[in-house]
C-alpha cells in the first residue's frame, strides 16, 4: 500500500522549550497506527499539528500526497476525537450524529444516521439527550458523529481512557470493526500498551518529543525499549497461546 500520511522532520517549540524534535512518521491508507508515550511526551501536540490546530515550528505534513501545512483545519477533512465526548448538549443522540451531514447538505440523512446508530448498537437511544446517556454511550455517539462524515483521516486522543475496563474493551472491538468496515485511516493515541497492540496495525512510541516507528507489531514485540518489556512479554505469550 502507498503512504497516505507522511510527517517530515516535524519539530515544535513553545517559549524555547522543545516539545517535538525531528519527528518522521508514515501511515498507510486504511491502516491504524497506535501512538504510545507518557503524559507530556508530545503525543497530543503531534495530533494537533496534523489536524491544523497547531503549527509546526519546522517540517511538513503531507496528506494523500498534498502538503497541507497551510491548509486550515476545516479544509483538511480530518476529524479529531478527544477523550471527552463533547456532544452538543441541546441535541439528541440522533441529531448529534446528523450534525455534520447537515453541514455537508447530504441527502438521505435519516437513513444514514439510523444505519450508523444501528452499527453502534445505539438505535434505541436515538432520541435521548446527552445527559441521559452513560459515558460509554456518549463516546459511541461521538465516535459515530466522527465516522459518519467519512473523514480522510481520524485522529483519536485517548478516546477510551475515562471508561471502565469492560466498556473500554467493548469500545476497542467496536472501533476495530467500524474502521475496517468504513475503510478509514487513523492514528490512535494511548498510554496503554495493551490497547495499542489491540487497536493498531502498527505502533509508534514517542518519548520526550522524539519518535520511533516500528514497521510491524512483531518488530515492536522484539524491542528492548525500557518501561514496556514486561507488557510486551505478556502479549507475546498471549499471542503464542492463541496460535
């Protein structure tokens, strides 16, 4: 597959403090890259640069063979999904998902939204307001709102971090199923190595603003990177048992 997103020598500084240093990253079309790293390592800043919410001090963001450095966020066809669902409180679950389609003046909105609600397992909650939904249900609606407009690229910043383990596991499975069904390209930020391995087709690690991208999960399993080896050994053992 060809490279869909490419970051070329991205650097970012705030008040002479270096946040990102010479970051190079590539993402293939219809693949998900898990991006791991400790709090403050630069993960969110990197996503914001890709989305156009921050401007890199140096380097280029190339999406679908187009340099988008100077393209405003609303023209990048990129959706950024935060940990907080950030639903419109005055709109029902149905209306939240329909919002972007209405802006695009799409046809057959009701059928499209109902199909998305069905795939999310939320059709019976369509008319509920956000304050009537659980945390997991809110995140499903936010996820549906992001997917339904068919973005070029989906950026997810620890979207399941606030959910309890059972709901989080369900959301991970839902995410995997829907991004494959929709043919989406995405970058999924998490500090949870287990989640990174479940979600990603590939894995990248960012540490103190510097990034290492692994060609495959297998190459990640083989790393001796400090602080992750115990988790990697656990998942290698689980993988072998399943095989």
